[in-house]
């Protein structure tokens, strides 16, 4: 296959980056405004439903007037009695939380309702005039207070505490202002009276109960003091003995360390001598490992005799008297050296055994001293524990005695830590209606929920919409977004001014990314694929091939979709002869490959003689040889493939070293289908250039990823 004879000379490729430069996508972040624009219908429907709910509440909600009276109580954590030596304050809020729960309790509510029924209400009354006994007798003749009465009372009652103070506000809401004030005062008086009764009852019970523990604690303290005295008499002072034992332990530890170091040193020397002797090393090597003066002297003499023999060897033969004399001396010295080395090894063994015995002796002394120290430590700990126990028993006995004296004196006084600061007065006017406040709060909450509903729909929508979805779910590099055309796609080679500005710029952006990414620079075969049908593969493939040809590349566009071919219609070419005829041998390359009206662009259509299984043709040796020869005649070969999930054609071509440009349709392609398609291509070893998002609605996505059409001014009517 040869190039067309009229093909122009390829101009310098200004779009290709240097080989050592990688294209890095700018960080793209989710735009809140875009999300609100995309989900405006969901948010609008939620807002309409919210307005309807508010309207129903405004029409059917409560409209009666309520009056609220409030009284103030001073609640102190401790009764300020002159008998108490200190006033303890609970550092936490547990005490106040308990009091607030008592004020809201059903028992206190029944007591308040009973007191209200036992007396006739009087205007401006702030305190009860009858005693507790009279009120109880009157309440006995009244009808029994039902659970519904208590529920209604608690619904009108509000208890709050002013932060960081002991002041508690009691508020009661009723339709009658006098009833609100009367009920609030009755509830505070019932709470004060109940607190006094509980305090007196508790003091009397505690006074009776504390006598027995007091006697038991006194007997326990006496027994503990007697046991402590016996312990002191038996063991005496332990502090001095502990110091002596500690000093002795330090000395014994140092002695054990010295003995161990001596044993390790001698054991190392002895083991080295034994191993060398067992390995049959020369006597001179053994002598070098022994520190005996006699061995060193014999080694020196042996070395001197051997040097003398070596000096005479060139002049005299081995039987010369002089050399024979020297050899006899060498033999004598060597035997003496062997005897001395053997003695040195035996001496090292004896020294090692002595060092081991010395170490064992030091360890025995250390263990004995450690045992004595441990026993003394246990006795000291036992003594300290008994002494602390006696001190605790003494302190507890003193507190019990003091508490018993206080309780005996306090039984004659009615003291309470709760006082009424401000009695409730008849409210002058009704409280502001809660309907307007509820509607305002409900409106704000519903508006927030409406926006959250839009975001929830956006988040849980599994359709791919943005570059973030492509990166997060498919793991592919983002190459660009192609907007939705208002009509049918224009034929390739259309004049630039006749194309919609966002579409023209988006196609150029995709071409730039393909040429500038590392995978795109190296790819000679580009496979445009998608997960399903009608996702815009042909639109992207034809425009990508046209764009590559317009910047000086020799490009061949191949229609692989032999089941539903469409590339020939875009270029107004006959469907045959094409790829099917070329692979079956019914046509040759010169007739099947046709030049288009775009300079530098050729097209190989799908063909008219379509086989029953196009995948077999694409997997044949003929097709593999075709792929091997196409890069010799064209700079780039762009394949328009069938859907990945429907047919295996794209996987077969991707396996033939074709780089994949994956196309997804914005707001149409399911995420799981796209993931399955990418996994299928990766399984056959496909190399991905990136992903193109097609059919983007500019009104939903355009403001975040490319300018609107108003950004582009008038342009000259030149050809790209």
C-alpha cells in the first residue's frame, strides 16, 4: 500500500510536544453552581412541595393565643447550715440535671395539680395559706388526677436553667393569664415543700443508720492499730535495711558483669583454638592464636630458622651439612612448639572452667541477695499498706463522728437548699404566636432539604457526567468534552466559521490532548470505542481524524462497524469496496482506500459484502498483516469500532496494539457499563489514551469546562 501521489508534503507538527514532556490535566473540581443547574428540576419540585406544606400548615395550624407566666428558683447544691464546716459545690451539672428532671417529673406534677384543686384560686396569690396536711386532706376529696391531666400539665410546663448559675426558671403556658401565674406558683411551692420533706426524711434516716457503721469503724480502727504495732515489733525499721540491700545488689551486679565478661572472653579464645586444632591448621597459625610467652618465643625461633633455610636453599642442596643442621633445629623447635601449644590449650580450658565457676558463684550470690531484697520489699509494702489502711480508717471514723454530730443537731431545723427568688405574676399579654416562627424555621429547613435532595440525586446518579466521574470510576485520563449539536453533525471539512464555536473548540481540545498525552504521541493506531450504541463514537472518530489531518498528519479513518456502517455516509462515499472486500481478497488497497475532500485524510469504509461474523475477519492473519503495514503509509490510523459490550470486534483490535480513545455519552452512559467495557479492554491488554465525554449539554456543564458561545467573537471564514 503506497501513499497517494498527490499527497502534500507534511508540515511541521506544531501540536506534538517534546518526547520528554508529559501532558498533565489541570485539576477539575466539582462546581456547586453546575450541580444546582443540572438538578434544578429536582430542587424546584422539592421547593414546590415545601411551599405546599407550609401553605397547609398556615391554613390548618393552631391560631389561639397563649399566656406564659414564669417564676425563678434559687437551687443551691448544698444546704448552707451553720453546722456545716464547708459548702461543697458539685463541679458538674449532674446535680442540676437531677433537679430539673424532678421539676419535670409526673409525681411533682400530680402534687401540684392536687394542691391547685385543694384550694380556690386567688388573684395575685404567691404562696399557699394552708398547711401541707390540710391540702392533703382536701385533695383526698377531689376526683383522682388522671394521666391525661398530668400530660396536659406537662405540655404547658417549661423548665430551664440559666447557664453557669443556680437559677432555674419555671414557665407555664395557659390560655388564661391568671391560670398561668397560679399554676407556676403552685408548682414552685410544691417543689420547695417536697425538697424540705425529702431533706428531713433523709437526715433522720441517716442519723439512725450512721450509728452502726460508726461503731464498726471504731472497732476496725483499733484492730488495725494493734496489728500495725505488732508488725513494727516483729520486723523493726525497714528503711535502713533496704538501703544496705540496695547497695549490696549494685556491687553484686557489677561483680556478675565482670565474671561474665571474663568467661565470655576465655570461652571465645578456647573455642577458636579448638576449632583451629580440629580443622588441622598449621602449628604456626595455632601459635599465633596463643598468648603464651614461650609459644611466641618458639614461633619467632621457628620463623628465623625457616628464613635461614630459605636463604641457603639457592646455594646448597638439601643434604648439605649446614642445611641439615638447620632442618634438625626446625624439627626440634616445631615439636617444642606443638607441646607448648597443647599446654596452652589445656590451660585455656582450665581457665575457662574457673571463669564459669566464678560466674556461677557471683550469680548465686546475686540471686540470694535479690530474694532477700524481694522479701524485704514485700514486707515494706505490707507495712505501708497497713499504715495507709489505718490512716484511712482513722479519717473515715472522724468524718462519721462529725456527720453524726451534724445530723443530731440538724434534725431540729427545717432547712432547704431551694428558695423562690421571683414569684410568677399574671402576664400582661399573650406570647408571640409560634406559627410565624415555625413557618420561618420550617421554610429554611425545607429549602435546605430541597438543595440537599438535589445534591443527593446528583451523587447517587450512576450515569457518567463529568471528568471527575471518568477519573474516579474509569481510571482514565480526561481528553475533552464535546457538546451536543443542535442538529445533525456537519460533514467533515466544514468551514470553521460554519461550525458552532463550542463544538469546534471542543474538537480541537480533544485533538490537542490526544497529540500531547504520552500515550497519544506514541500511538499510530487509535481505536475509538464506547460501551454501548448511540454514544457518538463515529462523531468523535471522524472529527478526530479530520483534526489530525488538518494539522499535517497523513490519516486513515477505518470503519470497523461492519454490522451498522456509518462512516461512508459522513463523507458521502460508496460503502464498497471497503474493509470486508479488502480482507476477503475481493478488492485491493488502492481501490478500497479513498481520499476525501479533507487534505491528508483517507477513508476505508466497512464494505458492502458484510460477513456473518465480522469478528472472525478482524482476528485473521490478513487483518494483522494489514495493521502491520498501515503505519508505513499513514501517520495515524483511526478506527471507528462497534460497541465493546455488544461485540468482540473492539477487543480484537485493541489486542493488536491499538491505543483506545474511550467515548462516553454525558448523562446517558451508565457507570457500571462503562467500567465493564474498560475492564474487558484491559483484559486483552489494551492501552488507553484517555476518555472523551460526548453530547454534553452546555447549559448544564459548559460553564465549568469551556466558555459559552458568547465568549467567541466573529472569526474569519478560513478553512481549518
